[in-house]
C-alpha cells in the first residue's frame, strides 16, 4: 500500500497548488539541504498575463513559533544576506552564509494591480546542518584510518573539502574523506573540515599517534567566570575533544564531587529540578542553560564526559555569580540627582539598560546612569532593568524625597502560564519614609469592586524575599484564573495605589497544530507539528514530544518534523519541567469504516452510495475509494461518499475506503456489494413467498391438530362439572317415558344434542331442570 500513500500526498499537493486564474508561482523544488556557512539558491518563476501589472514581490518565512510571517527584506537578520532576482518573471532567492536558525519553509508571493497576493500554497523547506568529522571506528588499532567530513545532506562526491589540523589549514581533498597514519606524530592532532565556499568549520576531532593519546583529551570553556541576573537565564558553554576512534557514552555537568563516587548530574539535583537543560547545537558542544537563576545557584560548575575508552573532567570549571540590580542615588554639583543602576558582578555582553519612572519607561536612556534636574516633573519612583530582562526590575527609589514616592510596580506586566502549573507574581513598592509602613494586600480585578485574595484558599500563598517586595504565588492554575492581579495598600493608604495597573495573567493549555500540507523530504513525506499556546510562555522553554506515548528524542523545540505514516499514530507535547501537563493528542485516522446506503438487496438499474467515516485529529483531508481486484486494487475516486448510478452486476465486489490527514492514512475493512438481476430478484421473492406460505400451512395444521387432541378431554371435564341431580332427572325422565321413548333410548347413540341450557331454579328447594332439543 506504500504507493497509495505517496499518491495521496501528491494528490493533496496538486489540489492545493498555487494557481489562481492565469497567475501562478513555480518553485524548482520542495526541499533543500545546505551546510552551515554556505550559500543557498532557490529557483523560482512566476507567470502573469501582464508583468507590468505586478506591484510588489517578496519572499517570506512562516514562523513556526507564532505563525507570523517574517518578510526577509524587512527582517534585519536577513536583509543583508539575501537577494532576489528581478529579471522579468524570475524570482530566484539567494541566501548567503546560512545558519541553523535559517532552517524553515520559504514562500514567494507577488501582488498585482488588483491588490491580491498570488503565491504557491506550499513553499521550499530548507534544512541547514553542520559538518562533522567522523573517524572510521572499525579502524581502531590499525595504522591507516579513514577520516570523513560528513553532514546530513546528500552532497556531490567530487566537491572540494578543506582540512584544518590544530586550527591551521592542512590542505584540501576531492571528496569528503582523507586517510591518516595513526602512528605518525605528524598526522596526530585536532582535525576540522569545511566545504569550499563555506566559512563554517566543523567541530574539531582528535586523531592521535600512540605516543600522544593523552593530548586528545580536552575540555575548553568559553569563559571561566559568568555573571547572571537573578531570575534570568544563563548559558555555561564549552567544547570537548577525545580520541576519534572512541565514542562518547555519557556527559554531565556537576558541582560537587565526592571521593570514590560518581558526581551528581546537576539536572538530578533537587535544587535545579526543571530549571536546567543541556543544549547541544553542534558536535562536541557541551553547553548548559540554567533558568530562573537564584542566589544560591552561585557555584563552580565542571563538565565531565565518558567514552568507551575512558573519562575526562575539565578543570577548573566555570564560576557562576548571581546578582540583582540596585539603584544608588548621589547629588551632582549642579544640585541635581545622579542615579546609577549597578550589580555585584559584571554582566556579560555590555548590556543596554532601561529606566522606569512610576513604572513607565524613560525614553532615550540606555546607559546605567540617569541624570535628573530637581524639577516637579522629575519627582517620582525610579527603577532600572536590563534589555531582554525587562521583567527583572530593580527595587524602586524615591526622587527627590519620600513624600513623592508612593508607588507599586511589578517585575512584568504580563505572564503566561500553563494550566495546572504554578506562577509567582513579583511586586515592588515604595512609600514615604515619614509614614508608618503600609500593609500590602493582593487583589484580583473584579467589577464593580476588586476582590482581596486570602491564604484561606489553598492555592494562594504570599511571601517576600526582601524589603519592599511582595510575591503572590498561585498554584494549580486553571483557565478561570486568567485575570489582572494587583498589589494595594490597605487603609489608610488605599488612595495612594488604588488607580495603578496590575499584572495580566493568562493561563493556557498546550495544543498541537499540524501544518496544512505534508512536505516531501528525500523520499518520505514529512509534516511539521507545532506545540502552541494561546500566549507566549516565558523563559524560552524546552519542549518535549511524544509519539504513541513514547518520548521523541530528536524533537526538543516548539516545532517537530515527523514522517507521514500508513497506520495509526498519535502525537502530543509538553514543556520540560511540566511533563505531566500534556497537550491533547493529534492522531492519524483510525476506526475507518465503509458502509453501503441503502443497506439490503441491490438490483441492477438502482443507485447506491458508499459512505466512508473515520475518527481523526486534525480532520480527514481526503477520502479515497478502492475496489479489490486479483491483480491490484483499483482506485475509483476521492470524496467521503462514492455514488454509483444505474448499477449493474459488473459493480459487484469488495470495496474499501482510505482516510488520510496530514499525519497518515488508515483503510477500512472491505465491504461486499452484491448486485442482483431483476429475474434473480423475482425468483428470489417467489421463493421467499413460497417458503412463507409453506411454513404458515405447517403452523396452521399443527395448531388444528393440537386443538382436536385437546377437545375430548375438555368435554369430559365439562360433563364432570354437571351435578348428580341433573343427570338423575334426565334418567328419570327417560325411564318414565312410553315404550317409544325406550326405543329411542335403546338407540341413544344416534342422538345429536343441538343445545343444552341450564336454567336456575326460582327457589332453593326446587331442583334444577334440563331442557334439551334433539335433532
């Protein structure tokens, strides 16, 4: 049945082809594969009756994370690296220096004078992959070993490859492989490779002579000290090398090491549960990300890897410092105020600072210092943050004095959280130091009056890490918790904060979305799944995918590319740290069933409809009908219903249907259609009537026989019911009759009783009498 799957996919692509009237877009291929750092060219042609009517042309990429279109010419990430041909109907796209993040589906469209966009319904799927140096493991222990520059793309065998040894160019080769002498010190070293025309090299792999094997073990940290902002995320990066003939079996980041015991993986430490991910973006990459940094995360972290030939630990490791922001206020010579946003360690990447006054951004201020003239308009509450972590504000300070500093601010104005999870809402407040401390309380926005939250609700908690800060924790979230939450001062300071805005909380579940049309990569059709939510989840979460309930190892991002199958399959997704909060599954068609309408006998000349039904999510795209034949099954038509008019005996046979959506297809059990000739149905009906009459006669005869058999016994019972007095009177009447009566009596066997009537006596003393009429 394999050819049916491919044929159905092709049918979908044809049905959805981007042809509108006399306008069309033709792309040279549906998928391309390229290596990092290379240049990609996508051929494209478009047709229109009058090329002068084309007003606008553009290439765009559909973002898998939010479904938004990213126009390449308007995106700073692409604007300098892409070019589009403009000769007449040529719309070819060139993307230079491609990176892994450039992987995706690219679409072209143009707009005519009528204002309509014309495009192909399916784009070109680009896959960008890295080079890897691979050593033939079967050559272990041998003198000559084969070293190959490989990638996931199918490349021409005669391309030119450049090789680097210990960071310096060694030479080039025609083809992806070279041979080295494992015993020669001149061949020993760290090897990397690249393709002619690409600047991106592969990660290095060590090839060692017997005397230099120890030189092949290496861990290189990008930095030995890292500063992270409390509540943010930080990456600790390194790369490692090992003898090329060995295979890495395990790798861990750890903090503590005990003598005689294996170090504990940071991910398994209770303090780090759900906050740590290993993120390998290329071969021999050992990057670790820690989310939602806490002060106690300030530690020294080391990396260790294990191979089938040994283990190695990188010293001295990476020292992580965790800081928060604070503002110091000083006077200037001119009588103004100087505000400085500082941290206890130096934040990386020369960050850009953002200043807030009364919770609103101060424009044109990007350094860590803010100069103020003491004017009435300058009075207020000031806080600062780092761009990219705007929600992690410093505690606010009051300028110029405490009397002008009643304010409530929040670490973020919007929060998106998963149904069933917990969320913390951070609030910072300032108030006049000349007043007694106000009593803060949390409220939820309700009309006409806000409702105060209390700890009596088992899902609500309040706590504070430091002065002038209050945290609201909501547990076991439901969609009904989506609302605005506010921190207020209770009386007598209610009027100081009652008008400020709060934090908008959105609670969402996960949902798997399926791209409309499967894309054929190599020989197998694939489809992209997206784990979507109604709002953007914070902290750039790592996604977990499941196929038929089993973890899909190769998918860790919001999108996952899977093969289209023939049979039943289901997918669902979750977020790392919340694995129990699964999305509802999407699945290929199942329980596919074919029925004949109307049911019963079908006679030549009549019309019948074969109807197909199936359970699938997303819904079925195409129903296809087939008739079983000895040689091969014959495809009939597409559509949920298949109607045969003026049917004949040639239509008799076994029929089945196939239901297909983007994930796969499923076939029904064949159902038999028997078509009868009119003569056959007449004979059949006569036989049916004859059998019915015969059975009816048998039943009637049996009933009469049973009735006659039971008749005498009932008569005897009736005679026994007659009283002795009655029979006595009858006998007396006969005995006192004349001789003629006796003659009649002698022949009484020939008497037939016409009727017998019993009449009640007029009085109890009179005996009953019998009246008999004789024939």
